C-alpha cells in the first residue's frame, strides 16, 4: 500500500495529473471551494488568540497542492490580521513533488510559510498553536488481519505475484501484528462468533504519526478530519471484508490490487487507537464528532463573534455540501485533542 501510494516514481499521490474534483478520483472538503479553509481560519484564529507567546504556528501535514493552506492564509490576512501578523504557517511534506506544487500555489505567502520534510527536522521547541491534517491518516499504510475460525487464530493477508497479476495470500501473523491485536482487548465472546476469514485493518502508521504530532505539540490543539470509526465499529457484520477500499474516477473498485499507482487506496482510521496514543503522549480531550457537527457548531460560534465576517449567502450551497450526511458531513469525522 505504501509503494502503491507513495513510491517516488510511480505512486498514486506522486502523479502530476488531477486526483481531486470532477476530473479526479474523489472529492474533498477543499475541492468544494474556499469555504472549508475560511471556516478553519476563523476557528484557528480563536485558538491562536488563547495561545501565549509572540509567535504561534499552524502546522498542516499532507497539504496536497497547497490549496487549503492558501484558503486559510488568505482569510486570515483579510479578516484576522492580528492572527496573521504573528503567525508562522508550517507545511510538513515529505514529497518533493508536492512541496513544489505547494510552493507554486503559495507564492504570494512565501515569507509566511516554511516547509519541513519530516518531524525530525522541525525546530526543537515544537509547535505552539495548531497541528492539523485533512484526509491524511486514512491514506496511511495498514496491515490486513484475517480470522481463522477453525484454528481460532489471526493470520495476515499478504500480496504475491501470480503471473502478471497481484493476488492475496494468507501468511502467519508475526509478533508485531499479534501484539497490536491483543492490545485491543477484544471480548472473548466476539472471537467465538467471528466468521471464518473475517478481515480488519491494523493502522499502526496512523498511530505513529499521531504520537509524533502529539510530542511536537507543546501547547495548543491537534486535530484531523478523516474517514474513521471507533474500534467496535470495525467488527460490525457488514464489515467482515474490512474497510480497505480503492477508488478510480469516483467509482468504488472491487479489486484493491488492480491499477497499482493509478487508483486511490484508503482504509477507515481507528480513532479509538489514535485517541489512546494521544492520551499516552499527555494530550487531553479526545472528542470525536462528525464534520457536520463540528462545522455547524463552528459556524454558530463565528456568527456570534464576527457576525459580518463572512458572506454566508454566497456560501450556503457549499456549506450544505460540507455538512450534508449524504455528501461529506457524516462521512468525515473530526478528532480533537489538546495540550
């Protein structure tokens, strides 16, 4: 999955052509228009105002082509000048191709933005302000675990080459995978009724990312917008094949191994595990809401604080798309923790 998505030469997210929007493979909150970024800008400005210090940072990870950063910065510059003046906007982006696209998009804000290739090269004093991502964790590699009902044990789904096709094969689960599953503390009764071949994902990469973000956050908020579930939701009967999915030109692809590097691959985020990682790193809170709930409350708060700050009539249709349960409102969830 990591190679298919991030291989420098042929990975899906390294493609120069359009991935998002009508001509791409999927829609995001950013592709709806600038409203999502404007709403976040107002939310971040309120948070930054309560963060001590003369310099505060917003760190965005996985900023794709930089459009969301541009929307946030433009709104802050025009409508929240005090927050903009003291702000440093950081982009965490390991891909040279994506950094180049972001720098092109953000040319007018070049003096306000800094780029970092990894957590390791961030300043030692970390972030005071906001760290956030939008649709990043669900695109991190996962491992697929399957249940052998006869042997009452877990195995791993691996990938092999058969002729010119990739195929799924069963492999023994190694200690790392088993340790992770054991840490879930699944009810013994559940394992007795799991059907043979029941499949779920282990998203250690997303949890590792959240831990590093939590350790980097010295004071402020850590949040993500993503597809995801609480852990018990992964074991619903309708998810017996797991949550790993592929999308190609807005259509769900049944063959996850087809078109490597040409189709999006995504899995639901284990928000229970991610939240636990944050708590162990010293973060408080852990509220998990839908995007509909988060943005509706945010709109109400902004309306009270800056009633004339946004052109709501102009954005009514976009806002309905962002919050409507059949569009993006219920699909995306928002996890927020703080230090």
